[in-house]
């Protein structure tokens, strides 16, 4: 499998006023008491290792005693805004166990571990530099995937909830070989649908470490779902295959599994199912999707070279002239979603 080349450094795009207004309308844009840059003022750090003593590429940061108290309180307030109505009555029962920083990748996030001291339950959230591409990716995931997402934006800071699951690379290496034949068939089906969903909504770079596998016990078996966890590469790259997880060498085992389990007819059936589900979501979220796409078509989230390449490839793929006339990534995505919705409505009208 030929390895796909991704732009080494995707620029971070600012959040335009129109997108800020959209986020405010849908309660995503609210005042928070701490900014990404505040967390950069750490005094020192130690490397975080996993249970096998491997470097996780995260470092645990610490702050001087004068700042730590304020930062802890601010992060607790962020947590209450993210997960409830901002009521501060729960703050005395929360503890910030750790603040980790990752220097790997584009977003360089902070990961905050919050624990309830009454029952020791804990969760994480992430503090990142707000990037318009990522925000569009999160909103599209919220509306077009089976999963709701919780995030907040304030000025140049983005707060994201943690998406629980087993990292794809870890699952493929350590757990997939031990799955039953029935489980492997179900995972293969999910990968086909995940692949189709990413391509339609132009979410790129879904290498195995950028998605998680979520197992759910259902009566006498386990159901596996695949969820994206990284939205940096929303509508940026020019090559269509970067929006198709099947073309990354890190997903080779999944591609082989699909080939082993399904004939072309079954693969086409699952692709059609996913396109139909996305079309139904487009109809359900019609006004909100239109508002978001309106922001994207007014925005700059890629470069001309990528836009020209992608619209040409998709035109060759669909023969739809609207792609050829697209001026930016927002218009390309709008035409892609319209294409899916139109085909779904045509089939159902004939039916």
C-alpha cells in the first residue's frame, strides 16, 4: 500500500466573526475563565509513560504555587460549563489531578484530568488553540455522524470533551487478532461505513491513531463502533484519498479484513446505507447545516492548490459541474453534501 503524503504543517486558521456568531447561536461560544496561552506558562514538566514504560509523547506540566491555585479553579469552572450549566456548587467536589501537554501534531493540546473526590470517577477534557478547520470538523461530526460532540469556543481557545474508546492502532495490534469471526465481520462493516462517512464530509487523515474503537456489550455479544477523535484535517488537503481511511498504510489490517469478509456487493450495500443515513441527517439538521456551510463558504481553510486539485478530482468522479465551479473548500463540501442528499431524494421519489 502506497503511503499518502499529508502536508507537514497545516496552518491554523482564525475563527472569523461569522463563525463566532454561528457558535454563539448554538451555545458553543461562551465566556470561559482560562485561555490556552495561560496554560503555556508552566514552570517544568516530566515525561508521561504508559504501563509498558513507552513514551506517550505527553509531558505532565506543573506551575508555580501562586498560579496553580488560580489555574485549578479556572479549569474546574471550564469543566462545569462543558458538562453542565456552569453551576459552581459542584466545584468543591472536583480535583484537577493532572495537566498534560502534547508537543506532537498540529494542535499541541493540553489534556486535563478532572476527578470527583466523592466517588473517584474521573474524565478528561482538552484545551487547544482555536482553529477554524477543527471547529468545522467538530460541528460536522456532531451533525453528520452517529455521535454528539460537546465543545466550547471562546476567542482563540477551544475546549473539547474527551472521546472515550480504544485507540485504533492499539486495537488493531493487540485486540483485533483475538476477536471472533462474527466480531471481525462487524468491525469490517463499521470500517466500510466509517470510510464512506469521512470521504463524504471531507474529514482527512484518519490514520489508526486518529480514531478510536468503542466496544459496547449488547446481550450476548459486543458491538464495535469507530469514532474519529482528530478533526485537524477537515477540508484542507487536495487529494481525495486523504479523506478515505482505506488508503493509509496504518489501516492496512482493516482493509484486509474487509476484503476477507465481504464481496463487492456487500461493500456497496454498506456504503449506500451510510450515504442514506447522512442524507437523513442533512434533512434533519437542514437549517443548522446551511448556516455552518454558509460560514465555510465565506472562510479560508485551505490553499488554492489544494482547492483546485480536489474539485477536479471530485468532478472526474461525479461529472457534476458544480464541483468544477467551486471557489473554495466550503463550496466543495456544500456540493458534496448536496450531491448525496439529491441522490437520496431522487431514489425515494422514484420509490
